[in-house]
């Protein structure tokens, strides 16, 4: 029967790579519905055969001799059934007395601190036990992996519980933790469980390596445990395949009471999709898929060893199927091989601040890699000790996504291409913070979730520093500042958003891939924000001035009208008499009006305009304030870039010519500034002409010279700021 693969949707939509083996697994669910229509005797024989064959194959593949299997949909359901079996085994009167037996001697379930989140709560809800029945075992702190269960501390907890009259019931160990894939010391834990009569259950992704020829000793010890949970669906890329819990127990009555076995044919038919898939793949196909996933992790691990600023968190370099890595900045005096030991004289606060800054950068790196190489199946996670890391676990994703060796190479290339941006941004962060702190009117905001250079907020005149509420005026200033910064067309990205743990607006500055002139950037932000605040304040004052000017104009116009009436007399206001008087003795009307000078904020008469036929220019408006620092740039050089003077990237001839041009431009700008200062100085020579006369004289001379004057004119460079 030939199966067709479904059409792959576009526009970023992805579905699981099902393949033929996936269609076989899905076919098992439909086939199970047809089989359930058989008569009871044939259905009983067929379902028993399917269940026994599947159990036998799984026990042989994963080296679990003489085991039984329970198939379930939820991965945690098998552990809940195992806990019920342990309770019935240790409490003989539990069937008769129920929870009264547990009250007299409370059971204790031990979980590692590195166990999957929510597992303990799920077990208590399913078993009806209170939360004090759970005992959280810390991980190693001094020796060994920090994600492994501390065996010595576990033994101490067991002894303390026995002294308090409690019953140690079950221990859940990890063969590959949910976070970083580390394996507990299962051999030592098994000895401890046998000593105190505790049921040992093992789960984890590393159990898949039991099907390979070479297995690490820590994982191989899991074959001696009392039960284990396997998830063959993600390992083999099989959709809608149940998880399997293998266990060893000799009493079928207790397993039936615990719910691990059932006489219903429908429960036995859960194994049918997995039975068909195992038939289709065969032993070689199963081993090949698991081996391919392990080779992908080894390939990535070997490649990342050659990349600087990447730290790898791997327990066993020879057989770890999970690779966890993160970007870091090497501290002075650290070991370049281990990449983990800081300098002895380095303050703990400095080390913590560096790690805290790297968390946002690692989160950004993980999201970038997930978008660039989606078939890698990367996940970003936050570990308690290491911080934010990126995890590559091909055992759970490679078979589903179809990850290949070329995808791993592409992943490494993407990491190397993003490293210059990460290192440059991390180096500029501290300089940006210090420069903002020294600049008046700016406040540096520490946002641990922002991966860029930093976050800055402008404090305007009416800003309440102690308030965390929304500031409308500050929002307008920052919105205008964002618009001005984006108009500069620099390589930096600017965004506006609320302050961390506050509602006030801030400017977020993105990542940098090259050397940025931080003092120029900070000064530009401060000067631009100050200009926007002054302009907004000027508009507000102008509104009040215009309103008062209109009221004053109305009063003056009313007075002028009254004066006109007194001047013309009362007789001229009578309709007939006024016409006769105006005919014999016409009145010369005087055109009087008022004009409002916005710059001076005062009312002025329009008599000058009508008499001399010219409009008065009024007061010259003040110049817009600018920064105290002007920087000359070469043609094509973008804002906030450091000057090329002294750079080794320039050749000998080009560097000399560029430096000479820069010096000429600086000399020219200084000369023009000096001339402007002399022209605007109020102190004039006694024999010098007045400003208006000088202006008129200069205009007359320019007109007299005309186009025949070929003298070179000095123009201001366009890129002079």
C-alpha cells in the first residue's frame, strides 16, 4: 500500500515530518477500531499476542530482561501507576484499611531537584497524597555535576525520615535530566534502594542509548532498576505512539489493582500502533535512528569546541546525546580550556553582573538560531546556576524534524556569524552606562531582558523620579526623540517602550556590530531630547501668549473705535445728516490696525506698514540650541561611527590624504566660527558702520560686482555638523 506525504504548507507553517513509518503508526489507530469489532474470543487472542510481542521486543531492544509493559498516553501516567503498585506492595492492609494505614506511617517519594517541573504535584494529585509526602533531593554542589542527585544527602534524608516514623517508598532517578541531559549515579542509587527497601524508577532521554552497541556505565545501570519509562515516539519520529513503562513484579493481582494490567481488549490495543511501527522499522532501523541522533550531538559538540566565547555544558563528552551551550565573555585570568573558572581576584559582583548581562544575549542568540535553522529543534531555557542556555537534543527532535549533518554545520556557521555582534555589544554596555551616568538629564535603566547596548530615559523638568506611573509628557518627548534618532540612518536600531518595572517611556538601543562612538551617541540623545522639550515648552507658552494678545487687541480696537467716534462727532453718526456733512467736509480716514509679533509676544501698530509700504521684520528669533560637540565625518561615514584617524585598516597613502582633509575641514570650521563670533559681538569699533548700514553697503557692493566677480567663495561642507 503506497502512502502519499501531505503537502507542506508555506508562509512559515510547519507540520511534523510524518513519513511512511508515521503513516504506519497512524494506520494502527484505524486498524485497532476495526479489530475491536471481532468476536470476544478472537479479539482476546489477538490483543494478547500483540501486547506480548510488543513487550518482548521492547525488553530485548532496551536490555530489560523479564519485564512487563504498560502502555499509556501521558508520559507521567506510568509513574503514577508504579507508585500505586509500590503502595500496595509495602502496605499490605491498604486494600482493607485504605488511607488509615498511610496516616499511621506516611509514605515518602523522593524526587531530584533536577526532575521535570510539575512531576511531584501530578503524583500527589493522582495518588491523593499531601505534599509533605514529597521529598526534594538537592543536587551536587561541591563535586560532580550540579544536575546530579546528591547521593550522600539522599541517604541522610532517608535516615531522618525513618527516625520520624515515615516509610521511604519510591525514588525517581534521571537518566538524562529534562534540562541538560545529565544522568544520576544510578548504580549507587540502586544499592541504596536495596538497602532500605525503596522502589527505584528511572526515566530520561538517555535511556534510548540502551539500544546501541556502546552504552555508558551510568545508563547501563538503569537495566537493574525496578521500573523505567520509555518514550519511543519522539526517539523514532512516530506520531500518536504511546509511552511505555517497563517494570518487574511477580504478583499479577497487585499489578491488576494498581492498574498496570487490564483484561479489557481496548486497553491492550494501545500497543497496536507501536507494534506496527516496530515491525516496519525493524531492529536495524531503530538502532540507526537513535545512532544518527547521537552522532548529530557529537558533531555539534566537536564543532563548538573550536568556537571562542562558547561554553559547553556536557556531562560525558563521548556519549552525551544532549548538548547545552551558551555565549560567555572570557574574564581575565580564566582558564581558556575549561572556560568556567574566573580570576581569583575578580569580585563576585563583577562575575554576577557579567553573567546577568549574558542572559539577555543568550536569549537573543537562541531565538536567532531557531529562526535561521528551524530544523535544529533548539530550545532556550533558563538554568538556576548557569543562566540562560541553548539546548540541542536530537534524540527528541531529529527524527521528527529530519535534522541532518549539514544542518548542524549550518547551525555552527550561524553561531560564528553572530559572535562579533555579541562580543561588541557586551563590551559597549559598561561604557554606555558610565557615559549616561555622567550626562545630565539622562538616566540609565537596567533591563535584564534587553540584549542591546542599553536603555536610557530622559528626565524632563516636571518628571517625578519617585513615581512609576505613566508620564504623558515624557512619552511625547521620547516619541519625538525616537523619530529624530531613526532619521539619522545609523546602523543602530532604536525602539521605545515602557521602563523595566515601570510605566515610564524609555529609549531602547539595539545591538552593535562595529565600534560605536558612545560619547557622541549619548550626547546626541541628550541634546535632541533637550531640544524637543524646549520646543514643546515654547509651543505651550506661545498658546498662552496668543490668547492674551487677542484679548489685548480686542480692548485696543474698542478704544480706537471710541476715539474715532469722538473725533468725527455725534452729527456724523446720524444717517442723513452724516452724509451731508461728509459730502461738504469729508473726513480723512486713518488706517490703524494691530499686528501681533509672535517672537516678541507683543502688539504693534500697522501704521508703519501702511505709511512706508513695508512690513517690519521685528525681532530675530533665537537660534536652535545645538550640541557643544561637532564631529567631522568622511563622505559615506554613518553617524555614531568612530573616526578612522589612527586606524590600521587604512593604507599609508589613503590615511594621509584623509587626515589632511580632516585637518583642513577642522581649520576651516574653526575660522568660520571665529568670524561668526566677531560678527555677532555687540562691541563695535567707533569708526565702524552700524549693522544695518553695513548690511546695506555689503548688499550694494555685491550687486555692483555682479557675476563678473570670479573670486572663489568659501562654502561650508555638507557633512560639517
